[in-house]
C-alpha cells in the first residue's frame, strides 16, 4: 500500500514539474537577455518584448531595444534550442547504444557536421543556412556511419559484440572519427579558405553564438521542437532499450526502423545546431547524466527534464562566456568543455567503480 | 497457444547454427530443451522469439506464420527471458517489470491502473514484491533472474521462452522458478542444463550440433544410450526411496 502511495505522489510530482517548465525557460531567456556587458533591467526587457510581440508602445532607449531584440534575445533563444537538441541527442545515443559516454560530440557526429558545413561554406556548394545545414547533416550521418561501422568491426574482432564490450569500442571509434573529420575540416580550410574566412571558421568551430540573428531562430526552434517531439513520442521505445536491443525486440520494438529513425533524427537536429553555432562539446554528456541523477532514467521524465536543463545550461554558459573575461567574448564551447571535461572524468571513474 | 517450427535453419557468417529443426509444442505444455554447450538452444529460442529471421523454414504461432506479424504483435503473445541481460541504468525492480507492458502501450495509449495491477501480480508471482523499490544494481544474480521473469510475465504472454533461467540461482530459487513455470497455464519452452530438472517437463527436446535430434516424453528421450551419445556421459538411474521417483546420476567413465 505504501508503495502505491509513493508512486502516486511521484506521478503528481512529475506533472507539477512539467507545469513549471515553461516558466523556468522564460526566466532563463530573460536572464540571458538581461545579463551582459551592459546590464539591462528586466523591466526594459519586458517593455521591448511587449512592443515587439504585442504591438505595445512603451518608450525605451533605442540602443537598449536594439541590444535586446536584435542581439541578446535571438542569441538566448538559439542557445536554448541548441542546448535542448544536443542534450536530447545525448539521451538518445546513450539509450540506444547502451553507453554512458555516448554523446554527439565524443562520437564524432559534431565533427562530421562541422566538416560538412565547412565544405559547403568554403567550397560554396550553394548559399544560405539551409544548404549549410544540409551539408552538416550529410557530414553528421557520414561520421556516425563510419564510427558505428568501425565500432562494429572492432567488436566482432574481439567476439561477443553485444552489451558492455561495445561501450569502449564505440568511444575509441568516435575518437578516430573525430580526428579524421577534424583533419578533413582543417584540410578544406587550409586548401580553399582565405585567411579572413579561415579565422572566422576557426572561431565558429569552437562553438560560437556571436553571429546569431533572427533568421537562425526560425531554423533552430523548429529543429529543437522536432527533436523533442521525436524523443517524447518514442519515450517508451527508449525505455525498452534498457537491457539492450534484443530485449527491446522481445518487448515488441521494431529495433532497426526505430533505432535508425531516432539516430537520423538526432543527427539532423545536431547538424542544424552545428551549422548555426559550431560544435559545442559535452552538453549531450553532462546534462542527461545530471538529469538521470535527479529525475531517474525513465524517459517519460528524463526527456522533458533534459530538454529543459539543456536549454538552461546553454543559456547560462552563454552568459558566462560573455561576462567571464571583460571586453572579450569567449567561444561558448570553451565554457561547456571546461564544465564538461571534469564531468566526463567523473562519469568515467564512477562507471569503472560500478 | 501452440508454437511450432518447420524446417528451421539459421547460420552466422556461413557457419550453420541450426539445421532443419522441426518442433511442435502443444498449448499449455512445458517443453524442456537440453543439449551440450553450443548445440543451438539459444539460437533456436531466439528464432522462436522472433529476434532473428530464419534463413529458411518458418515459425508458426498457432496457425499464424511469425514472419507475417509485426514485432509488437509477436511480443503481445511471446515473451523471452534471455540468459544474460544487464543494464548500468539506475532503475528499480518495479520499473524493470513495468517494461514488460511495452508491447501494449504507445505514445497515445498511456499507463493505466490495469497495467499497475499486472505488474504487481507479476512481482508476487516471482516472490519479489517486497523488493519492488530496490535498485537493479543492488540485486544478486538470482534476484535479477527472477525480476526478468516477472518482466516477461508482465507481458501476459501465451508463450514464454526461457533461456537457462536457473543459471545463477540457488537451489531453493531454482526449484521455485521451475515450479512456477510448470504451473503457468501457458505454453513454455525452457532450456535447461540440469537433466533431472528437465525430466519434470511435459516434453523434452535434445539439441546437438544445431539439430533437434530427438523429442518426446522425458522418459523416452533421456535414455542412458542417448546421454552417452549426446553428452558423452554414463548414466545410472536410481530410485528415490522417499517418493519412488527416478534420479539420474552421471559419470564421465564407467
């Protein structure tokens, strides 16, 4: 009986928790807009928002209005989308590959997407954000394919490919894949880009939100929502992979189509984000693990929690990147890696111990 | 539900693992699968569960060929307990057993009170209800096995496939699991290493080198002659003075 009661109350907790999600997100977005080199009062932000969204006519400083609307808000929204997408990609990869260290960055998906995007940007295979994303998508899928094939080959060499042994192999394959695609990127830049282009691309490669404008928002928001919906729709399938692909199949999951669809969706979403802000590391690793610790590993709760935390984390990282060094904007990838690398080490050590 | 296989064959990288397996398990029967290591028991169970598609031949659920059914439809009738399925997730016993309801749920068909009742009953069936809130990684091997069986029972299958479920279990839990399995009103196929335990099944099949070389009543199948040929052991049959049941004792040489 007591078991039934605790379960009921945890279910209630889940619902209440979902209810505050949009509030937290809005609060984070406002914080991301308010904090910076020139602090802007929340009141001004709300006035600008009312002017822009509701057609109100409050008197505000034109410069403040410009910073808020054209610069910081779009930047915060893209940061949120990016955080959500990368964190969800981490959740999906960790669930499907049964590997706590799976992450779009570590597995070379981001590196592949960078190569694809750079190839399009430098070689000029068409212009505009969409073709950049498309190039990144092709690169991301290519990288994932190579990494998984390599991991598979490594495993069948050892014998006994299923389960735990696969974990190490896929990380090693990810390193090889990342190195390969980073080298390809450097090669393309050195061969084809002008010095000016190269500098810009190198800055973008480390993850950078400086160039973000509203046009990017119209790409990032649908992509992030798509990623979230796919994950929510397949939350039970993701749960079913708890004991591996065979166990999922025996519980009625059509493993190949479901796994293929989820991975392609996550590669697409990752590629869109990389094409806008570059490869930002460790979000997909740190956030899902932190959320598992707080809400548990069932995806009905983990997916929304991760989506929210990813968004807040990246908005927070962006704020840090703007205020940490006065007069300088750090690439956001530097911040996430400074936080993520120790977290990676922690997961590695704890995983070894258990 | 009747489960049958017709001329099943399966191979991996050109190595045949199953050759021309014909099998029919009647509804409600417990069918024991015995054979030396590597004889194809696990491969056969995987094909019967629909995890692998046969290279040739077919599996029939009732009169329905399995390959015409979706994975989800198969899982609504057949549950499988694998030999070793582990996870690093922090997940409770109750959550593991709840996974068994997956084939009946979808994004639009949510968890219901009925699912709760089924999961609770499955936990009671394997005597794990008192551990519902324990975390998976704190369980012993035997407890994990029982949770897996509860997870399979939560699928409310017509056919239950068990791959050496008594491995890792102490003798009391071996007996309780076998007793539970025998009493289930559903069709059960269970692979076993302990031949005396296999004698309790309704029917027995002997696998050797990827072939089902014999099947039928335990007493007709597990003869000293058969055991010498397939397992390479000499067998004495002794009568238990308590209940008169026959026990087999094995030696590697006469």
